[in-house]
C-alpha cells in the first residue's frame, strides 16, 4: 500500500507535493493548538535542558571598489577602538548589533555586506557615526568575494578583535534549488560555507588580538531537542552525502543528498554553523585563546529573514511568536543580546551556545544530539575544507 502510494506520488509529482503540503499544514495546525496550551507560561527555551553556480554577476563591483578605497582611506584608525567584523550588518540582527556596538564608541564596526548602498543607508538611518563604522563589500555566496574581503581587511592594517558570522538567507518557498557560481546550493553556501571560509581566512588575524572572539549565529530551529526544532521539515545532515558529492564535482541540492527543501536547507545550515563553532573550539581554543561561541538570539519575527515566505506566514508569524510561544524579541533587544556576547567580559567562555530566558536572562543552553556529535563535526569540517579549497 505504502509502495503504491509512493509510486503514485512519483508518477504525479504535483499531487505528491500537494499532499505533502497539506500534511505539513495539518501538522502545523495540530502542533500550534498543542503548543498554545503547552506554552502558555513561557517560551520553549525555558524547557530546554539547559554542489552546490549562481552565475550571479558581481552586482556591486563599483561598490566594492568604493568600499576598498574607503577602507584604505580609514586605515589611520583610532587605536583605542576594538574592531568587530559583522557579516550581514545591513539589516535585522546584524544591523541592530552594529548599532549597539558603534554607539559605545569603544568599537569600530566593519559592516561586511553584499549591498553597499543598502548598508550605507541602514547605517545612516540607525544614526551611526562614521567614526565608528566602515562598510566593506562581502558576498558570502561567492568564494572569490570572500577571499577578496579577507585580503582587503588585512590590507587595511586593522587589528581584528571579534568576528561575527551573522548573515543568512532563508528560502522556504523555493521549489528548485539555486546554485552559486561555485556550484553550491545558495543557503548552505551563504550561511555555512561562506562563513566557514571566512573564519578560516581570518583566524590568523584573530590570533593577534588580546581577547579575540568568534561568534557564529545559530538557531533553535536547528536544535531538535526543542519544540521549534521539531516543526517539519526537521534539520538532519544525515551522512553528509551531499557534501561528499560536492567534492566530486557533482551537484547536490541538500547536505543529505535528498530532495531539495528550502526550509530544511536553512535549518541544516544552522546545524552546520553550530557544529563549526564547536569544532573551532575543539581545534583552536587551547592553542589560540580565541573564544568561540554560538547563540540563539530569540525569535526576531520581524526581520528580512522571512522576506521570501508566503504573505500569510509573514502576517501571522509575529503575533504567533508574541502571544503564543512568547519567544518573540525585537531587533533592538536581539541586538543587545548579541552585543553582550561580543563585548561583555563575563561571557568569554568558549564552546558555548548562549540563549536567553525572560525570567533569568542569559544562560548556557544545551544543543541537540546532532549538534553535539563531535564525529559529525569533524567530518563536516573536513568536507567543508575540501569544498572551499582550503585543503
Ligand atoms: C511552509 O509551510 C513549510 O513550513 C516549509 O517547510 C516549506 O515547505 C514551505 O512553501 C513551502 O511551506 C507553509 C505554511 C506555513 O503556510 C501555509 O501553508 C499557509 C497557510 C498557513 C495557515 C496557518 C494557519 C494555522 C492555523 C492554526 C490555528 C491555530 C489557532 C490557534 C489560536 C490560539 C488562540 C489562543 O505555515 C504557517 O504559516 C503556519 C504558521 C505558523 C503561525 C500560525 C499561527 C497562527 C496562529 C494565529 C496567530 C494569531 C495570533 C493572535 C494572537 C492574539 C492573542 C491575543
Ligand atoms: P535579515 O534578513 O534581516 O539579515 C540577514 C543579513 O544577511 C542581511 O544583511 C543580508 O543582506 C545578509 N546576507 C544575505 N546573503 C548574503 C550574502 N550572500 N553575503 C553577505 N550578506 C548576506 O535576517 P536576520 O537578522 O533575522 O538574520 C540574522 C541571523 O540571525 C541569521 O544568521 C539567522 O539565521 C539568525 N537567526 C534569526 C532568527 C530570527 O528569528 N530572525 C532566529 C534565529 C537565528 P541584504 O540586506 O543585502 O539582504
Ligand atoms: Mg517556529 C514553541 C516555540 C517556538 C519557537 C521559539 C519558534 C521559533 N517556533 C516555535 C513553535 C512553532 N513554530 C510551532 C508550534 C509551529 C507550528 C505552527 C511553528 C511553525 C514555524 C514555521 C512554519 N516556525 C517557524 C516557521 C518558519 O518558517 C520559521 C523557520 O523555521 O525558519 C527556518 C520558524 C521559526 N520558529 C522559531 C524561529 C526562531 C523561527 C525562525 C527560524 C530561524 O531563524 O531559525
């Protein structure tokens, strides 16, 4: 019977998709009602125990040049300021964090962004003083751009105190995968591989700082030990077969080499982010003194991350998070949280996944079984190294 249903769906992919979507929807309704009852007294964090070719032309070649010229012009920087690079600082969490840190005057924020003009306008609207930030071009979906960014940063002569890997894309409604120029699926390329390459290229720079930190933004939806992490499709890297295929020059749209699912690709990329942080800690913390950490900043339901979701979702999601799960945080509050992890001397513990509860504030959270799988972390590291040509 099951087999017949399987082959029927195979022969009729549209019907299969329709059935799958209806089932997902029914599941959402069922879980929402359950969660509404279960979560009446707080967000689910309280219960937590604790080949991918885009062929995209370099849209911003002129901006990049401008950015580099700007960096060189600002090379005579204020030595009293610490430097933090924040990827994806043109909106949402990245922008809010950049604003918080810049306004202290103690930090010079490198806003590493793919859209120079957007970042410039965002910084202006946020009231950031030009003395406290520099915009540099970085397109994480391109290995060439990432390498160029690292070179340009080094050429600026700045010390690097903290690197924040924050940028991400979420493509839940995509029916087909988009491939980057390097041949990787877009969300894994941007969220994981781009950052993986960037961290590796900037490790030498980080090592030179007095109290360096490297923060990689994770998420609750990548951790299947939570209610949010159990909303289908669930994160699951499987045997990493898609990455193995990538290394052989073939194209796989998912890390587990299964059928493309944009929402899962995002959640998988978040698992990779958290596994990478833990592997960085294991490999380099003792030797370099760098603090590696990840975090779930809360559900910032109003950011641009959801720009590609269906309109109904975008309308219902913020009130759902505010009134039902109570996991909602504003961009400003989430920015405060990330700024804390970047700069507060109390939170310099390495290898940690930070979360916040309304009642008791910041705490060290536990990650899922998959995220704590050190063997998988090491394997992911080795495969990623090959894919981004570091090995
Ligand atoms: C996505 O789903 C998949 O997640 C993704 O994996 C990918 O496959 C993608 O397109 C591909 O699809 C799509 C799905 C998202 O969207 C739809 O299918 C559109 C229809 C959504 C309809 C949701 C209706 C849910 C109804 C639940 C009713 C429960 C009411 C409880 C009320 C309790 C009151 C105390 O799925 C969603 O959009 C689900 C979104 C989750 C948020 C929905 C929550 C609705 C709750 C209503 C919020 C109202 C809040 C008011 C609060 C007032 C309190 C005073
Ligand atoms: P936004 O969409 O507001 O911010 C994402 C940023 O990433 C934007 O600045 C975007 O640039 C940038 N970006 C996207 N692609 C690239 C690329 N190829 N190269 C460089 N930059 C790029 O989303 P959020 O602020 O919500 O997301 C920030 C982080 O927080 C992500 O890591 C996300 O996974 C995480 N997170 C978010 C949660 C939420 O509820 N919102 C919950 C948990 C984690 P552009 O402006 O040009 O589009
Ligand atoms: Mg989720 C129980 C608490 C909780 C929390 C804290 C989140 C966070 N979500 C929770 C529950 C639920 N969500 C429930 C019960 C449902 C079924 C209705 C649900 C649904 C849902 C959808 C369809 N949630 C989502 C989506 C998305 O498309 C978002 C996503 O998965 O993006 C990858 C999302 C999120 N929920 C969250 C958070 C933080 C997100 C944004 C994801 C992220 O950045 O990781």
